[in-house]
C-alpha cells in the first residue's frame, strides 16, 4: 500500500483527529509533530477534492485525549508544586479503551499493529516538552529526581519521587546500639500484641531504642522532608562494639524527599549535634545506586582493639609468643556458636594480618588485631569450644574471652570505597 492510499484509508474510517492520523506516520518527516503530519495529509486531500478542511473532530480513536497535552502538563505541574526537583521523566498509563481503539484503527486499515507510534509515546514526549518549557526543568531518561505518571483512565497525575542517596562514614562512639533499626522480637515490630501494648518494647516496635540508622535518618528526614529510609553499610560491627578511627562507609537512602538541594554540610552538622556523644558522621556526597552495591560488595579488612580477660594471669612473654604465632596465620573458623542459629554452619578460612598486644596487669590484656573480612575476633580469642583453630586461649593454655571490642579501621582490601564516578554531587 502506498502512503497516499494508507492515509486515504485512515481518513475514511470515520472521524479521526490530525494527531491520531499523524501517529501512523510518526517515522516519516523529522521535526514534525504528529498533529502537523495529520494536518498535512488533510490539507492535501482537501485541496485534491476542493473541500473545506474540517478540523473539529470528535475523534473515536483518542476521544480527544491528543488535544489535552496542555491540561496534563498543568495538572502535573500543580501536583509537583510542593516537590523540589531538577530532572524528571514522564510515564503514561494508557486507558485500555484508547489502547484498544488505536489497535482497531490499524486493523481496519489493514496495516501492521506496530505502525507509527502510539498515543502513550506521544504523550510522554509532548507533555514532557510542555512541562520543560513551563518550568525550566530538564527531562532525564536515567535517574530522574521524579517520575511523573499520567493515568489516563483516572485522569490523575501521580508524582513518584525517587530516593536520594547520601554517602558518608560513621563512627559509633558508644556500645550497645545496632547499625540498623531492629524490629522487636516479641511483637515483630507492631508494638502491640493480643493483650495490648507489647511489654518488651513498650509499644515502640523496636528491639533497641536507637540505632546508627535512626540517629542519622531522623535529622535528614527533618530537613529533606523524606518519609523513611534504608541503610546500607559496608559491613557492620557487633552491637556491643564501638566503631572508631576513620569510621565505616555507608549509604543512607532517603525515600520520598520533598527537598533535594539541602547543603550536606548543614545536614552533617545537624546529625552530629543531635547525636552528640553517640555517633559522628562525615558526609561525602550524593551518589547514584551503583555506590550501594559497590560498598556492600567491596572486601574490607578491619583492625580492632580488643580487651581480653584471661581466667588466670598470663605471662607477658607467653602472650607475646602466642600473638607472634597468630600473626600471618590462616585461621579455620566454624560458624560461631552465638550466630549458628541464624547462619549456615560452615568452616571458613580467614587471615590474621597482624596481632599485637600487651598485658594490662593481672588477668587483662589489650590487643590490636588486623584481620581479613569476616574474621570472627571473639572466637579467635576464646576458641569457641575448639570451633576456631588456632586460637589465643589454646596458645596461652588459659581460658580467654573478649570483654570489649572496637573497630578502629575499615579498609578496602583492593581499590577504594570512594568512586568519583558514582558521586553526583560532592559535599
Ligand atoms: Zn485522535
Ligand atoms: Zn514489641
């Protein structure tokens, strides 16, 4: 079928607007809108037949939707009024009726189902253009700040605000707080049970009153007006361990933020002021999602200071010899007894890069141990009933256990946590 024949057949299918006509020829004539394409055909046929051009159509294909782009744009701008964004993307949820109509048109004309383009694609583009012109914001196909959803059936606009990801490092200055929010074990986070308020958590729904995550996200949510968060750490320390030294890398993901432009220095100051004495953060920048998998997957070695209690006094020289043996050794560790109920029972081999320390007089000692990712320090000291080999207790021939454990550095085994390409905006 030649082009003229095709256009003529479409026009003969009852009242069809210029946009719906032009859509079929969307891949012909660059720089034209579909309406201009349809308009051109109708002009040609009117001249051919010496008729008046009728552009007041009650289009049975789009039911007038192709003439409502301005309305949609206005609705979207109104809906997004309270939300701060620089980049956006449009998505259209077409009504099943209109989708059916445009298929029917192709069917009755006898052209392939994928001829030209569909109203959905045109709406995404044209409404997007109008929004851009009216607001000065930019279209972005990848990682936009917001996705504007046009729902044709309900004639409503929904703004999906994409999360904002902030990368930084935290120090945990006190023991006893977990890295992330833990739901209460008794009530599973609801804060309630059959008898009313959960006694274990007193209705908070949390196992621990505070967490590193909450000490960070409460301040950020206040400023960015987000409604929740997810926390991604480069590993985690035990609840009863401090995290000191250079801190631990993390990405906090703030969901549904109404504000995005906040100064990270102001955020950082606010967090550090609110959480003073508990945690301390240094924010590096706004990052893309690749940073999350990067910091989670990167192998990192850790250095700990370890407070050890022996069952009997251990001579300084014996302690030094034992640490000398541990330094550089590959330790075989079965999954520790304390975590075997929630992790697979297997044997892993982890390297002790360095082991130093001194007796603190009496039965106490302070060690500094640098180990490969995943090395269990408490078990390296106690032996965990023979499940870790070799171990300090066995080497000094005196029972030993860890009293205090602090992480003083988290260092990537290879490469670096900081990847400039993943940083969208630096502090
Ligand atoms: Zn139409
Ligand atoms: Zn509870």
